[in-house]
C-alpha cells in the first residue's frame, strides 16, 4: 500500500472493477486478466493495471488476477468487507424506487428489510446514508405535515443535510438537484440524471 | 477555444457549474465569482478558474463572471443550447420515477409529455437516451410478453443496448447494474447507487 493520496478518479473506477469481478465470480470464474476486464468495461488494460498497482500487487504477469482474491482486496480497500447501514430519507418516487432496489446485496450495504427508511431521531446510529426526495419524511423537520418539504426549495434540502451531518452521518448520496454544503470529512455524491446526460452531450454534435 | 482534448473530469464538472449558475440566475443574480461558485460547490476557486479557462475567456479579474453570459457559453460547450430528445426505456420502479422527474426543464432535455417512453421502432429519431429497467418494454425484443426482460440477465441488457445503438442512439444513461459494450462513438454513463456509495466508503473508516 503506497501512502500518497490516490486520485479520486482512480478510486471511482474501483467499484466498476469490483462489479465486473463479482459478476465473473458468479459465473464460476477463478482467474481473469486486465485485458478481459478492460474489454468488459471499455477501459484499457494498461489503465486497469496502473490503477490497481496504486493499491498494491494483486496479479502476476502471465498468470492474471485471482478473482476471489482481487474481490476481497478491493472490498477491503473500499471498506466494504463489512456491511454499512444505509437509510433512504424520503419516500417519493425516487426514494421508494431506491428502497426497493435489488443492487445492494453483496455490495457492502444493508438491503431489503434491513434497509432503513426512518426519521431523523434514528439517524444517530447510521454512518452511511443517502438522501432522496423528502416529501414524506416530515419528522426530519419539526413540521409534522407530510409534504412540508418542497422539492424545489434549496434551504430545506440544506437544512436536512445539516441535520444528518449533526447526527453523525458521514456520507450522503443525494438525488436532489442542488449542491449541498457539508463540513470537511463528510462526503457527498450526487445522482442527477440531467447532469449525467450533460456529461455526454459534450461529446455529441 | 483550445484544440487539445479536455480531460473528462473537467467536462464532468461543467454541468455542476451550470446548475449553480442557473440557480443564481433564478435568484435574479447577474454577476458571480469563482470564490462564490466554489463555496456553493465545495470546489476551490482556483480549480473553477482553471477548468473554465480551458474552454475560453469568460470573466475578468476583479469583475467576476456575468452569469447569463457564462450560462449561455457553458450551454454551448455542452451542446445543450437546444433541447435533446430523450426516451426512457422501461417502465419499472426506476423508469417510472425517471419519467416523472422534474429536473429536465431548462437543462437541455425534453421533459414532461415531450419525454418519450416508447418501443424500439421509434428510437430512430432519438439521439440521446437513457436506458432503465426493461420489464414493460417488450417490443425491444421480438418477445412480446411484458416481463420478458429479467433485470438480472446480462445478455438481455446488452441486447437492448445493441438494438439502441443499431437504431442510431449515441448516448445511453444506464440504471442497470451491468457494464455495456458499445462501439466507439457511443457514450455510456451509469447510475448505480451502490457504485456511488462505494466511492465514498473508501474515504470512511
């Protein structure tokens, strides 16, 4: 393990590698190569080798990567060798869909009936969490009326984020189309389909 | 405009800048600075100036950025000064939520009743699109039974992507937790909540 900071873009690719490796494992595979992984992901083999080498020595030239071993190593690097508690804040269209999402199993996060969809006072025991539409989570403010969270109101969203941070939440995955201000040490990622689309239209004519 | 390729990570930040600027414009603001933009986004002012300078000269030291002008310029850079046709493929939980998503308006994409949720034969006139759960879009294969798309089946997803590419689609935003193989010239972005969460757990202990 090297001690210089790893670029965020490299860290961001590890979950993609992991997802492909887990798929191969489910197919009963034992060994793969950076070539094969690259073909599955549309990333060059050289890039994959370079990325992985920043975290350690995981394969040998000529013999490739041992899939179960590499899965275990990446899970450790990403701190998902144990499950994180997560919670969905909000029960609108997106929140409900996310709460039913099948893609958490074996990926480091509580899912199904273990997945929490509860009010703020219970937030204290969460460490990782995401934040979706707020319409029905009325207990997050002192206002008990469902619908008190206007999805277009920036201040309300920020207030909810503030309360989550106060409660000790360290990571927020926000589906709300606003940028949240959080203190150092708290991570935020956004899922905003328009933003993802705009990243592609740049390349289209 | 400089002719060397701009790093993808820089292109990826432009939509964030645009979203903040559009919010300021809605607040009636005329001028902003890289400092203010940086504070709203949690990105350093220097980074924002450096990013924007890769695309041209948009502000003057001491006077800041003219918001309507900068919005227009970024919209042109991202090719969203006109609306793109988009379509939601699939009408499961996520697909339905996305079809009702309010965040497309004024962001370069058709929304509301203009947003298409139809079968493949109409794909020919689309250029930008995303691809969600497939359960009800039975016409995308020759099998007419709704539910023929098993959401866990890799091959089916890939087959749908292949058909979309054949039909001339140039950009796919996929909510399916698999990596798609597409030819050169076709862009794919993925929205996978587990993947986004894993990008954050790396930084948590």
